[in-house]
């Protein structure tokens, strides 16, 4: 089939597009099953149907006649109507909504951690009887923990905070071990695996290693390690007395208290823009009364002392519990809540303060307005 100028015009014409599509599909069927169909004879130029191109005088006359005979066609009306856009498209561009920062480091280093911020009272809570709410003891909202406290006599905090290579290898090995042992990811191709393990992507799974190793005893009767790559990294940087990867995960996980969900996620988030706070609670529950969320920070530079690594938080005066019928897997979001800066805590990361923990009913939190980190790992 030879495409002549006339046939090109017909293929582009809206009224003949359906016919052209049917013909094209027939041609494809023929060529795939029976070989190339015979050529059709060329038509004489004088036999070709000719139509005036748009915007000629005949088109104007036809429009005029249409108007006089009862109105323009739908196509003609659409040509005269200005294309509409959603209202928000006139307000700002994406870059304006989340403006890029040329120097995020300078921005966060000018921020105060404000860890002595006063407690926030939800609108309406001050009208309730005192017996209806449980007050939260001062100083218990957000607690910092050192890696040296959890793994003594290893100089863990100093090596973690001062050596980017150690932090990167620690993080990457944790992600690989969790990916390779999580049933959800089983069967994925190597290409997908590499994409999901890219360092700028978030990843989730479980910090509970016992459930993956209890039935995998080796020939010596010892349990095989789930976190084998992490174990190797820890021993290379901390020595033979370093914890195994499984012990590392479980020790941090135990900070979550009783009745944890064992959920783990490595959160990257937006790191090159200034964003608005989005206040929420992950669950609005503390099932055991001491059930906590635990965050392990990975700063962007060595010997970092400042904010932007951990989530920002607002300390509450009274416990804020989720409604009984609220699903456990869904966060409680407060989109209309406005919080003054004086109440916003920006937890400080520093040597000896690599971890923070808090009950989800004691505060509301948000991603930092400006994140300055590689990632933050959340244990629940």
C-alpha cells in the first residue's frame, strides 16, 4: 500500500480516522500472516478527491452559513473557546510551591532546634474536663539515645558520625539484607532489585529478624543470620566484638517497647527544596503504653551537629489518641492545623544523639521543612 498525498490527508482527517485505523489493522494482519499484499495501482492526480485546506475562504463561508443556519458546529465552537486551566496552575509553578534551595546546609544551620518549646494544646482541648485527658510528663516527649549506650566499648557513635563510608556501607547493607529476606520482594528481577535499592529511594520491611531465621539452622546447629551483609560491615569497621547484623536490628527495635508492629522503613523524602509542614500521627496509638517510634538518622556530612535529619515535632500537653475505629495502617492527618513556630521542635542530631524515640500519642510530627540528610530509618 503506497501512501499518496491524498491518502496522508485522509489518514489525518478526523472523519476518516476510524476507517484508516480499520484499514491499518487489516494491513498489519495481512503482512504478519500472508506476507506483503500486492501493490495497488496508482490513481491519476485528476482522480484524487480534493478538499480545500482550512482557513480558506470556503471555510469562512461554510462557517458563516453554519451560523446563519442555526449555529457553528461543535468543532468550530471549540476553536473559538480559549483553553481553560485549573485554578492552581495560575497560582504558582511546582518550583514556586516547593522552591529549590541553592544551599540547604546553610539554611538548616541557621535554624534553632527549639527543644525547649512549650507544649501545644489542640483547639477545643482546653474546654474539656481535666479528667478526660491524660497529661504528658514534661521531658518525656522526645528522648535522644546514643549508639554507644546500646553498643558500648566500640566507639560506635564516633565512627558512625565521623565516617561517611561507614554510614553508607551500613545503610546499603541493611537495605540489601532486608530486601533479599522480605517475601514481598521475592521473585523480582535483578533490574527491579537494582532500581528499588538505589540510595535515593525509600524501602520498607520488618526489623524483626527472628521470624526469618528460626527455621534456617545450619549444619552446626546455629541459626543463620538474616542480616549477613550488615554483619560483615559492622565487623570490618568495629572489630570482631561488634554485634551481628541481627543483633543490631533487634537491639534498636527493642527500643520500640512492648507490642511493636516491627515495621521498618528507610525514608529519603525531599532533600533539595523547602516544603510546608504536614502535621500527622503515624497511628495515634501506643498499644502497650510504652510503645514508641524510633528514628535512626543518617546525616549528610561528617561530624554533623544540627537539625534537618529527624522529623520535626510538636509536643502535646495531653495524649492524643486515634478514634477506636481508625485503621491501624493509616496515619491521622491534620491538614487544616496551623502551628506557630514557637511550638515546633527540630530535634538535633549530633554525636551521642544518633537516635530519637517518642510515643505517637505524645506529639504530632512532619517531615522537616528543609531536610538535610541522606535518610532516616524508622522502627515501629
